C-alpha cells in the first residue's frame, strides 16, 4: 500500500518492458478533483499497441509511462463540492468509473458537443499523461461517473469499452431491422455487437479467427463468422442474398485486410464505422470500390457523454460485461497480463488488473 509519499505503479519503460516501480504518490485533490484508490484497470488493444511498439498512431512514448485508461476505483479523498459528470455529488467511499479523456471544456468543439475532438485535451494512460496502473490517482471530478453496487469491480473497466461501443453505434445510424457486420470480436467488438442489437439491428454478424471469442459472440446472439479458412465476405453475401449489410463496424486492427472485408460486406450506400487503430497509422481501401458503392465512412474518436448509458445498460443487465472478463491479475503481475493479452492466450477476452488487491 501507499506510504503517502510513494506508491507502486506498473510503468512501460520501452517496447514489451513493463516493470513495477515506486513513483511519487499523487497530490491531494485540488479544486474540482477527487483522489481514487484504483480498484480495477482493463487492458485494451490501444494499451497493447503501446506495449508492443512503444507508440500509438503518431504518439510515441518518449519517457516511462504508467498505462491504463479503462478503470474505476473508490474515492479516497475529495475536494469540496466535487460533482461527477452526471451531476452526482461525490464523497469518500463512493465507487466511480472514470472517463480517461480530459477535454478543455472551453474550445469550440467542447462547446458544440464534441469534447472527444477537443484539440487541447489530455488522455490518461497515453504519453505524456500517466494512467491508472497504480495504487492511487487524482482525477477531475466531472470525468467520474458514480457506479452502483450491482456493477462489480471486474466490470467497471469495461464501462469505458462499452462507452466507446455506444459512440460507435451512434455513428452507425442504425435503423431498426437493418443488418450489421462487426469486424473483430475482441471486447470492443463484442460490446458493439450487443449495443447494435439493442439499437434494433438484425442480424448482427461478427468475424474473428479466435474460436473462444466467436463462442461468446454466439452466446450474445450475434452470428459468428470464423475468418480462418472461410471467406467471411462470401458468407455475408450468401446470408443477405447477395445484397450485403447496411452497416459494417471495423473493431480490429484497421489493416488493409479488415478494412477491405468491411467494404466488401457493405451494400451500395452503406455505412462503414472505423473503430480499430492501424499499426502503420494508415487507412487503406480501394478508391473505386468505395466510390462506386457510395460508402459513407465515419471515424470513431473515443466517446462522447456515453458513460451514463453504459452504466444504465450494465446495471439493468441489457449488456453483459461480466462474461467478458476472463483473466484477473494484481499489480505485481501487470507485465504478465500484457504478455498474455498480446499473445492472444486461449480463452482471453478481457484481462483486468486489480492494483489494490
Ligand atoms: Zn481502451
Ligand atoms: Zn476543448
């Protein structure tokens, strides 16, 4: 536990090099801030990008960085009048989920309802802002969202994933009864499939090559398509009488093959939402094909004010996050957690680190 002066943290020192280190404990909360004792942190694809390559997009990790942006915790100290992002007054002992993005709140984009596009924002767990793989963290109160008791520590980090999934489905403009194909059945794809069905999509196809992910997708009532050895595009075409689906949502590595699949599965006039982040920081597609089909492409940038919906859908049991948590680690074993997640260890859907257990 923290001595008050220093605390333990899992720091990324270079590609594939995460170590447990002692770092200064965070300052007590200033005006509008709360201090969180971190209960649980999820490891996601963007963490794995940084872990494996030391970068994400054009952001390079230039000095040791504490990763972790999907997290929740219990408030251990609070400044006076700290109000969460949904208007709840916060006090010590309350559990909250945290939006890792800190927009400026004052620019044109923030003021017109696009805080996810704020050019002046910082993001916890992306260089240079430290994340939550540590014992304690001080965060803005208005980026916190109160978590009711029915939602477990394990599920809380996935509220961030679900928040992004809700934003992605918002961007998909799904009409009831339309068909959707999700590329990639990782935690984000599985959340997107569940939300797309709630939005009225049917059927919802989902592709992957990892059988345990596809089995879970099927449990969630999506139509699993294994891309290992079979042509998923052909299967979607067959299932839709050669028409294609109304919407595809790319939630994998956004590489040439998955974007091409997403485009090939679409009907003319369809909509492609890109959620995955490409390793080579490029988006490849065949211009003539996309043009002739008149496809609309929407890029998903993080999320907007979707936490309240994510919490409500989880609390009511409309979305299942619990079944997705496959692996649990304490802070000491964070490096192990990353290695296993990066190697697609069989059965691994979501690895969660519990820093204070
Ligand atoms: Zn994430
Ligand atoms: Zn702003």
